């Protein structure tokens, strides 16, 4: 979202909309890491929704009264207003919905306090009734100046989740905070956390130690809790008395000062919210970077495991005899066919092959059995490679960083079984088709090369003719006619021709030819392994490229308080 040099800057509303949409789209998927990212994302969205998106010069100053259960927030609210606008109750959760007090003209100009919250306009005491969450109660009072709202918040430490949610939302929306506590409550963890959050958001601060008859508790609160966070912000002590109107007067003075200087107070709150949002965006970008790095390392590890499996398969295949080249040379023999002579030997070989085939079948050594044995060797080899791959993948999944360990256990459950014989048989059949295709293509390549050299082709035909005819004549002279030795003439000649072709084409050709075949078999295996790993690849999420950078870019483009208040 970087702005081009010289381009007009986008409006604050447009920038915030883009920021909210981008942040809302971030969904990490790695266990505890994702939980942390969810918390950061929701906090960022709350700042945009409840503060920055509502900012304007006409919006009233919001002063929040917040504190723990039964600390007297509603009592102090009524004291400040000068009349009973919020019901006081000795029961926990007495204030169930926020009570917003303000001048009648101020409240009439507002439809609601926060996005998505319903509004109930009440006359007299309010706040104790139960409304559907989220509902805000507007309580008009002419004792408050126009342009300033006082909000009585539900308990920030309530065991009722909607009350805690209200306290958090109201803090994001407020410009100033009056923290109400008591000698029994001021050291609660929830109070300290709420105060630190308010200070981090740049809110104007004041505190009331209510129901306080002991100066010792007040001094400890100031030294241990308040000063380290709020500095020299004002603190007021209110005793346990029936009429505390005079004691609450200093707090009224503090709030009147905020109202008189409302522009600066609102600007400070907005700057604090923008700063907090940038911090959230940077943390979210860091979490995205971390997860993306882990997932990218894992995907690269999966690819490395597959590469190592393919290399192991190639090393094993290289130790075997290059039988596929013999198939190429047998196909090439058709290029050197000699009429009549080859017809005669083909008939002799067909007859001999039938006789020998029956004998081998009786001895359990048929060609079909040989092919079956070769297929079984290849099956065992592929199964071993797959087993090694899955063991390597399991090891890599166990070695992932701790924050994604739980997710890796779930991913392991998606790993396939290596003994899937139907799948392996299907792969072997497909691989054999690939090899047959290679044999045909290589044969055509050599045939075209020989066709471009007619002299070499005629020489090889002449050599083949001499060998076949000479061997036949010699056999006839020595044996007196056709005999079993004639069956060996054609295979012997073919082997000799293959030897001559191989030597004629040269050893480099042999190496290139073997390398091309290994590439074909390697590609077949790699496709099979990729298919085998599809469930695991689908289970492990792929990182979205550039997401962290986009988050940082939108954070750099956030408007400041001056732009938001225009």
C-alpha cells in the first residue's frame, strides 16, 4: 500500500477501511501462535472500529468511569452529575449496560455511542435493567456541559463476559479515564492491566480511591500502582460517608479541565490509539513473518525430502544393467532388415522360441515369470523409497518449532501409508509406459541420425548380411544342414550389431542416453511422490507471500490526530 511519489494521499476514512479489511483477513493456523495473532488482530480492529473510525472534531469528549466490582462507580457518577442517573446497587454486576450521561442537546445529536450498539434513551435512574447485548443507555442531565459525556462502565473484572467486553470497548472509545478503586481492589491484576492499557492508549488519567478511611492504602496505591504507570496524574480519596458531594468536587474540577481543553485531550487520545494500532500491526506482521518462515521452511523440507528420495532411487537404478538400451537396439534392427535372409531366420527363431518357451515354462523359468520378478524388484525398490520418504517427513514434522508443534501432530495424521500396493502398481504401469515411450523416441532419434548418414547405414547392413550369411554357410558346412545352432545366429548377430552401434555412437552417447532414461524414470517417480504427498501438502497451509509487508505498509500510512479531527 505504498503511496507513489507525488500521488495524492488517501483520505483517513479510506486508509482505515483498507487497514481494517487487511487486518481482518489475517488468519494464522499454527496452534498457540494463531491464538496470539487472533488477540492482536481483535485489539487492532477494536481500535479502528471504536475510536479511529469515529473520530471527528464534532464528536463529544468521552470520560470513562471504570473499575472493579462494587467499587462505587455509579455512586461517583451520580455525585458528579448531581442527580441519580445510574442505579446504585450492593449486588455485583449492578450496572449491566453502560450509562452515558450528558447534556440533552449532546445526546440528541448522537444516534449511538459505538458501532453495532443499540441505544435506549432513559429518563431518571438507568443501567440496572437487563438489555440485549450490546445496548447503551443514554441518560440526559443538564448539569454536564455540552460536548462532554460521562460514561458509567460495567465492571472491568466481572465474571460476566459481556461486562468485561464492555469495559474494553469503552476504554478504546474514551478520551479520558477515571479509574475507581478501593483499598480491597487496587492491587488486583485486572485493575493494573486496565490502567496500563489506558496509559498505552494515551488517555488522560485520574484515579479515585473510594471507600478509603486509611491513608496507608492510598499511599501504597500511589507508589506501587499509580505513579509507575500514570506519573503525576491526579489521585483523589473519598471516605465512607453518606454525603460525599464536597469530597467529589476536586474530581469535578479535573473533568471540567479536560472539557475545557477537549481538543488537546482528544488529540492525545487519538495519537495514543494510532500509536497502539501501529504497535499491534507491527506485532501482527512479526507473527505473520514467523509463521511464514516456519511454514516455508517446512515446505522446503518436504521438497528436500522428496528430492533425496528421488536421488536415492536414481542411485539404485544406476547399478542395474541398461536393458532399455537393448530394446532400443532391437528396434533399430528393423532398419537393417535383409529380405529373404531375415525372413528365413525369423521363421527359424519363431519355431525355436516356441520350443524353448515350453521347456522354460516346465522348468519355471518363463519370460512372464522373469518380467514378474523384475516388476517385484521395482515394486520393492519404490516401496523402500516411499518408506524412507515418509520417515524423513515424520522426522521433519517432529522437529518444527514449539509454537506449531500441536499443528504438526495434526498434519502427521494426513500422511499416507507407504504400503499402498494398488497405488504403487498403478505407478509401475505408468512408469513402464513412460519407458516404452522413451524407447520409441530414442529409436527414432538414432534412426534419423543413421538416415542422415547413408554410407554408415549401408556399411552396417553389409556387415549384418556378411555375418548372417557367413554364419549360416559355416553352420551348414560343419553340420550338413539346418540345425539348432542356427537359432543362435540372429541373437548373436544382433548383439554384435548392438556392440558396433554402441561403439560407433561412442561412450558419451551411451552416458547421455542413460542419463535421459534416468530423467524419465526420475520424473515418473517424482510425479508419484508428489501425488503421495498431496494430503500432507494440503494439510500444511501455504504462506501468503508479502502479507507482513502489506501490514507494515498500511501501518506506515495511518493518519494522525490532526487529520482525523478535521
